C-alpha cells in the first residue's frame, strides 16, 4: 500500500482528500494558519471546507440559512442538532457559558420536520419550556432541531459545536436538502443510499468534488444498521488478542461498544454518563490532553482538576489530595473520574497508568482512557480503563472521509453493569447511517495500514532523533531540532506497560508499534516555520490519515492561550506530524529537505 500526496495539498483551503466530505483542509504555510486563526478575510474566503467541529460545512450552512430564514429573527443566529436531546444539551451549554461570558443567554429550540411536499403547519414546533415528543420520521423525511440565540452569543455557541461534537453532519445536511428539493442536492431512493465519498475515492485523491456513489452491489447489501453492527463487532474483536484463555464473561462484546458521530461526542457522552450514574464530583485530567477534552470537563458539571505534566510526582500529589477529600467526607468518592490519553496528543507521553488504576480502586473513582493516538493496534488499556474512548475519524477510519467515535464499557471492571445498564437506558443513536457506512468500509484495512504507518514513523523518527539536540546532535554544529516527541523516546517505560502484545503469527512483529504520530520542537520559531513551510506533504488539522499530514499544532489548538500551553512543554513552534502509508524513502527525502530548510533559516 502506497499513498501519493493528495492533489491540491499546496492550495489554500482545498479539501484533503479532494472529495466532498473530506474532514481536513489544506493550510500549506505557517502564515496561512495564523491568517485563518485571526480571521484574515483573504484566508477565510479561500476556505472551501475545514475540520467539521471547527468549520461549518457548506451543506450545513445552506440548511442553517434555510432554518434561519424560516424561524429566526434579524438579531438571532442558529446551529443545528440532529435530535431534541442533543439540542437540549446545547441549550444548557450555551446558556451557562453565555452567562459566564456576559452575553445574552436566552436560547430557544425550534423543531423542523422536513417533508418533500412542503411543511405542514403541524410539523413546525417551537419549544416553550415543555418537552416535545417527535413523531416517527419516515424514510423520506428528516428533522433538525435549531438552537437560536442572540447574534452576540455566536462565539459562545460555536464552543458547543466545537467542544462537544453534537451538531449534524454534512451528509445529514445533504439528506435534508435533497428532501427539500434544493438544486444541487438530488433526491435519492433511501437515506441509506446517500452518495458518499468512501475508500476508493480517497485512495485516488480525485480533484472532482462531485459526490461519488458507493458501489451499487455493496449498497444493496449494506444498511446503516449493518454497518454499525459490523463496526461494533470489529472494535470488540480488537480486544480479544491474547493467547491465554480468557473467561468469556470478561471479553468485550459488541454489546459493550457504543458508536457516536465523532470522538468528542463519545467523550462528551462518557462524561454525561458518569454525571448521571455516579455521585457528583470534579473530574481529574491527568497529562496534557487534546484541547477540547479539558474544555468539556471544565465547562460541564462540577469542573475539572488539571495535572497537566502527568508525572509520577503528580500522582503523589493526586493521592494526597484524594486522601484529604476522603478524610473530609468519607461518604462519597473524592472525585468523579480521571481522564487520560495513551499516549497524549501532542506530547506523545504516557502516564503511569497502573499507579492511577491502583488509586481508582482505592478511592472508588473511574478511569476513562482515550487511546486514539495509540490505537487498538498498538496499545491495550483494557486492564486499566473503565471506559475506553476513541476517535474513529483518525486511524481507524484512515481515509479522512467520515467522522466517528466509539465508547467501550470494560466488562472486566466492577462498575461495568451499572454503567452499561444506564448507558443502554439513555443511549440515543445519532450516528447518521451513511456516515457509518463509509466508516465501516474505511476501517476494513485498519490493521494493514497501521503496520505500514508504524514502520514508516519509527524509520522517520529514528532519523530525526539523530539530528536532535536531545538525541546528541550539537546546536553549535547546526542542529535545529530540540526534541522528537514520540512514544519510543517519551516515557517509554510507561508506554511499554500498555503496548499491545500480539499472538504469534497475527502480524509480522510480536508487539504493537509506537503509532503514527510525532511532534517536533525547534531551537527557534523561525526554524519551526521554515521546516513547516518546506515540508512537501499535506498540511492541515487532523491526523491518522493514509497520507502524511502535518500542522502547527499549538497554533491551531491553543492560539489564544499560548502561555498556558507553554507551561506544559507545548511550545508555540511545535510541529505535529502524522505519517501515512507512502514509500518510506520518499518520506525521508521530503523530511530531510525540510530539515535542511530549517537549518538555513
């Protein structure tokens, strides 16, 4: 398997890959990223798409404009949710955050039932503090729930869209537009048969943005329910990989796997599950996580306690804090839960998870581990996590044409029955069927891709390490890389504990690898910029794609809080690189050329 650089990679604002539902976008220079973040008109106008939680897809915007015209006032704006429950979450989030920000906090929900022959008066309902029970939606109908708020509150409302991942998807928006008969969105026979850009399109990186239909024979055999069942079974199977016999009661089954529209939605729902099923308390975030993980825990519920360095001495401090809380009130667990990543994004560090598990058992709190960066192929966190969250949009999906997330309730842990029972009773399937169909197809060669990505990344990182100051190179002799952040070098003793052991013969190597992600820090911001600008690969947000993808992570994730990020080693000039399945020698030449440019800067 070898992947070319996507066509359009050097064009600002071009979708990556060049298909209709691409989930990343080209930002080819450092200044392009800064211009986008600061709202420079020329940059913003060039953006044809973007990462879905950070950018309103044009199809979603079209449907939003229709709802705005039908139900909004001149002083209002709106965002669209797929169900009443997600809209109620949005209403609460926006209201609370608007109050804190000193913005207008009134939020209303409008239910729009969409039919092909127009809108009967009975289908347009507005929430007035009373719950509305939706009628069942026939196959050629759809519904959206619009969150209306004052225009001055828009930035606050967008935090809900970004942090929680509960908005509608671009494919669902197109489904609604097709039912409404909007030009450019043709009607289809069934919502299951929507045009979608799947694996074949993303492999060839076609420049034509016309939607491509899935293979007809496959469509006839595949429904959303089939795809979701296959995905859940596939994810469950990733946890059954040891040669020693395991009690069947402790095996993960597909019934322990729950699917969500994106990874942040999975984490949001994990948080809501714990808030509803366990004694209330603050959550702990241990280690420096992906930016939105900390945001949702701080903004929803009692709040979060942040141990951003994630060191063993921080575990000592955590233990002491927990002991104090228990002494003050022995009747309840001292915290609600602890969240961590294995390894972390973007520092690629792994915390001492066995020590954290021991504390969880001692003080009766739950551990949620996000293994998106490590992946099912490389790490095994089942011995330590009560809940395992994953962004399927990254390595599992791989082709950057659909979002998805999963949450696994660990049957080996003592709170499994309570959590699963509560989750089943409250679970709402908001994963749009065509998105799930594409994700299922894209995930079929996940392990094959990860073998190549693991090997490519280790090869490139070993090369870069020899040119880093941390690896022994001298700044006086021209070294510009300070450190290569990669699990092989960062807290390797902790990573090895969680590294997946595979049965003999399952793959070409005994254990899981180190994954496909690494970060670089440089001796100067000038060198960082030069390296990024000269690196001839796709450049944009996201990771885990079949093609190599890089971004100035700290700019994109922490542009308005650079000092905060720097406190934890996440420097302004950090460059994050997600290696793909390209030929490794081609990658080496590209990386070496960028390194020379950085040295010359």
